[in-house]
C-alpha cells in the first residue's frame, strides 16, 4: 500500500493547495523594540505589485494532547479568492488533515497553547476545510487579530517614533548651540521660529516632512504576516521572507519517504511473496503427505486424477480463497486503525492511509496465481504416489 499512499498524497496536495505560493513573512526582532527606521523598512520591503497576491494574518500555536506539534492559524480576509468560504464572526474551520488525524468534526472542541507561554486558547470547530497540506485552523482575519491583539501591533512603534523624532530635534538644537527646550513645552511652531536661521529652519522642515511621511506610512499599514499568490513574488525583500510554501515543500515528506524507503518497500514486497509462497507450499505439502495413504487407496478404488484434484486440492483451494478474502479485509481495517494511531502519536503533520480496493484485488489475484502454481506442483506429486503404498502399510 505504501507507494500508493505516497502517490495519492502527492496528487491530492497538487489539487488542494491553498495557493501555488504561500509566503510567510518574518518580522525582525528589532520591530518589537519600536525602531522606526526598521519598521518603515519592513513595511516597504513587504509590499508587492503582483495583483493577485492576497494578504493574510497567521499565528502559530501548539497542540496540548497526543503528538505535540505546531498548528498554523490563518486569518483570512472577507471574500478571499484563495480560501473559498464566507467566514462568519465565530467561524473556525479545521483543515481536513487536522480533522482526520485528531478525529475532529463540526461541534468538536479543541485546546491549543502558546509555544513559550503558559496560556491556552479554546476553539469550537464549525466546519472542515478541504486542505491536506498541514495541521491548520482557518478563521476571519478580524477574529484572529482580535484574539491575539495583532491589529495594534505597531501602535507602540508610532508612539515611539514620535519620541525618537523629538529626540533627534533636540540633538540638532544641541549641536547648533541653541538652548534645549523641554519635551513638554516644545512644539513644531517653536522649533520653526525664534532663533533658528533659514538654513536651520529648512533642515527642520525636511525632518518634519520625512517624519510625517513615515508616520503616515505607519498609520496606513494594516498588520499582516503573509501572502497567498498564484505567482512568485519577486519584489519582496528576501530578508523579510521567512518561508515559502509551494508544491515542492508540501510534497517533501512524500519524496523523502519514497527516496529513503523506496528500495525497502520493493524488497519487502518480494520477501512477502516469497514467505507467502513458502507457507502455501508447506500447507499443501503437509496436507498431501498426511493423506498419502488415502490417496493411494483411492487410486486402488479407481479414482482418476481429476477426481483426485476434487477430493484433495479443491477443498484446500476453497479454504485458502475464503480465508484470504477475510484476512485481506481484516488486515486493511487493522492497518487503517494502527496507521492512524501511529501517525497521531509519532508524526508531525498527517499522511492518511489509503486502502485501495485495486491493491486488495491485486493481492488476491496474485495469491490465487501462486496457489494455482503450487496446485500444479502438488498435482504432479499426487500423480507420483504409488497405489501399493497403502498395501505396504497394512499388509
């Protein structure tokens, strides 16, 4: 089943991607310290001219049960062209991969926690979104921003930029030998009049213009952490791009397993057929050996070779067919259960088990072919059993 599982995963990923490219931005640590220049640089460096690029807000939490792993939370704008769902105020959708792995459905409750804080969040699932690429939650952008206080992320930066600007003016005044004015009494009017020369006033005006432009840039900025896009965004500053999710990155798990386990899967398949062949041969051989005297007696009584097949080989074949059908179906069910348990406890992400009916049929047919080959071998053995065997035994 393993090659088919990996192939099905690869094909499903290509059809169910949120977008051809998902860009996750990396916010520099210096932004959290209120450095205006770095904030402006970040805002300018994360702008794009690609028309179909759509902003979203993301956040990361961790699971609290089972295998502890990251859960990506996506805050999506209204009428998104990439996430095809109209989000109501309290809508929370789980990705299909998350739903299948943790057995979630509409009405389920789940608890997630901050990675480095002792703080938890509770969610009630309102639906499942058809996405198998990651363990994710989807909600409206406004709900996500409100939950994690993301919409006001740069307010402190704006306030700090005002203080930084006033300090720059004070340093300028100090350098020119003009007596400093306290922050409480200093106004732009006082700075542009009084003892300043025309060149000093022009310099202050330039500072004001640049400052006002930067403040407007900050005020116009709406916090977001990434883009959905069907085209590459080549105009983003690379230092602000933390991760690019595309088909190759999502398919990395399947490729890694195929490369690392590909030869092993082939060896295991061949070894399984050889073990099956040996077990079947021993089964039939033991049955024929135990009935060798009976076979010899039936030959004395006048039974022909075809009747011998009906008497001794057909019952074995019938039992093999019945039990092979039962065990194939049972194995498929148990593999599904065990697979999901192992994935839930030992694996990040989700790789679903695919019990293909075609593979089951192939296994059954190959088993019948092997049994037929063994039947021919045992038939030749039956033909060689002499009629005088039973006479030698009892006479």
